[in-house]
C-alpha cells in the first residue's frame, strides 16, 4: 500500500551515542526523541541497545532507554581495557544472527560510527540484500562506514541542539535575575553557561544570537557604578513561557 512504513529492526551502540554527545556537544541522548524521528519513516519490530552499563555514567541512562525498549544488552566484562571492543563484538553477533532469523525484515537501523561495522553493513547490503540505515553523530563517523550504508541519519538535529542549548541559557537567565550584583552581558552569559554545563562556547554563542533574533532575549542599556552604561541581556519571559522554554 502507498505510504506504508517499512518494517525495520534497530541496533544501538549506546556507548558511542552517549560519549560522542557528551564530548562534542555537552548533551545527553534523548532515546524517546530519536525513536519519534525514526518512526516517522519506519515501523520498528525490535530495538536492541548495547553498552557497558556497569559504568556509573551509563547506568544513569538505563531509565531513559527503558522508555523505548527493554532489550538492553549489558556488555561489561572483567577485561577492563577491552570493554569497548566487547560492546562492538556483542552487537555484531546480534546483527549477524538477526540477519538469519528475521528474514522478513528488510531494513536495518544501526546506530554507530565505528569502522568495525563496515563488514557487517556490506554483508547485509550485498549478501542479504537488506537496506541499512546508519544513524550516527555529526563529525564522529567513520568515512568508510558511511560509504557502504544505504542511507544516513545524523544526530543531534539542528533543532534539537538549539532547544537544548536555549534551555541552558534560559536557566542561567533565571538564576541571574535573582542576583542584583551579576551584570548579564552577552559574553559573560556565554562564559557562564558554557562553564556551568561543561559545553563548548561556540554553540552557546550561536544559540544566544538566534535567541536575540527571535526575541527570546532582549538587549537593554543599564547604568552601573560611576554612571557607566553597559549593554545587558534580559529574558522575554512571556515569549519563553509561551514557546515552552520556561516554566515559572
């Protein structure tokens, strides 16, 4: 039937997702949002998530993952220096087995950027005649892996990045509004938000400029000691509340 979504099965390297997001963007994965994005094009029959969840940072993510699937595969083992290799090995094993056991599923979504998966992607596309959609993190992808995939979906999406960084900025503006001694200049805000959230300054600068263009943040003149006037930032709380960026 025209418009019917293709059935697919997904395999997610959560270690890759989590650490790439944290290192490059200062963000954490949102499995529910990712699933909503994927379901716009595919009907998922199964989702398998892999990682060493004995690690405290990853352990905190399990609750979020359970919102989309209970198929969470713990890959931790006693060989501490080989844990990441073990995750790859276990995930590869599940993919190869699925190729034999799920013959009716023609589309595979593989969330990884690791070049070790190049062989299995070629196996699925060339030997099994499957469609392989590679989900990956921007600027954290193996070029060789990208080249053999049928399709590519990159994360985080620009819209996602904007809303996440915008919320960080709004939280800072709310904090500053309670302290008269803080003078919220453009660059002072950038430095404070980046430092507090442990994120790069560049995306905060870009997001803050967009918020100024939209009208979420407004520039105003403020007179301080010795009659000096500086340009400060203030929040348009009414618009931020209206668009769901702040809850009073």
